[in-house]
C-alpha cells in the first residue's frame, strides 16, 4: 500500500507515486514534524499525567514543538486587567457522584487563544460545592496551589445535597473566569443509587 497517496490502490508498494510532484516525502516536512510531535505527545501522556498527580512533573517529559508563529504572551501580573483567562475542565465528571465516594477533577487555566497559561508565582485554586440557584457555598471540597494545571485527586461530598454545582475558582484573582459545572449527587443504599 502506498504511504504517500491514500487514493493509490497498489498493494505491493511498487507504484510511481513517489515520482509525482508534490507527493514526495521530502516535501512533507512540516506535516511530518507535526505528526511526530503528536505521536510523541500521545506516547508520553500517561507518564505526564502520573507525574502531575504525584507532584513530580519534570519539564523535560513534555515534548517540545516548534510553532511557526510566536504566540502573544498575556500580562499575568496580579494587577493586570486581562479578563480573557479562564479555567477549563480537562477530564469528564462522572454522571453520578456518590456521597462519601471520592472523585477527581483536572483543570487548566487558558487564555483567549486556548493556550495553557503558566504563572510565575503559584496561585490558589479552590473546588467548592455551590447552590445552583443562588451561588452560595455549601462545602469547600479542596484547595491547592498551582501554576497552570491542577489535579484535585480526591474530592468528596460529605452529605446529601440537592441543586448543586461544582465551582473551581482562583482565590484573590478576579481576572480569571471560574468554572461551574452542575452535578448529580446520589446516596448509595444497599444495591440501589438514590438521587439526592
């Protein structure tokens, strides 16, 4: 099968596609670099996630990619007036969250170009259970320092709660938009899950 032309039907690889202009492997340098970067990232992703969860992330584990354009670097000083930063969820939340059963949440702070933001000084992220109707705090589930990506490893809801949302926010910084996601909290009795 030809590796340069997906429309080629030659099964033994003895086709002439490599002689056609524009289809030689040498002309596909940028696409090959991108492909190798993606494969390298996918192959190191489990190691990176384990290192983040253990707090031992080595920057050399993250594959370097060269982009043709220099991205715009936002001013991240505490007094800056950028409102284009926001917190996004990196993993899926469970459909049902049970009382006294831990769950994990991984978030990251991004800018308006959806690029990861790396802070020079650590900031405090807080996970809280808030009322869906008026936004008041019901429980503070966790709090940690981060410079951009954060894993809340074992968040637990201590008691039955209804009409609630999970809120991830940055303390002492109003310029970063918080993340709010609705939750279904259930109580497990015997073999049945009862909705709170």
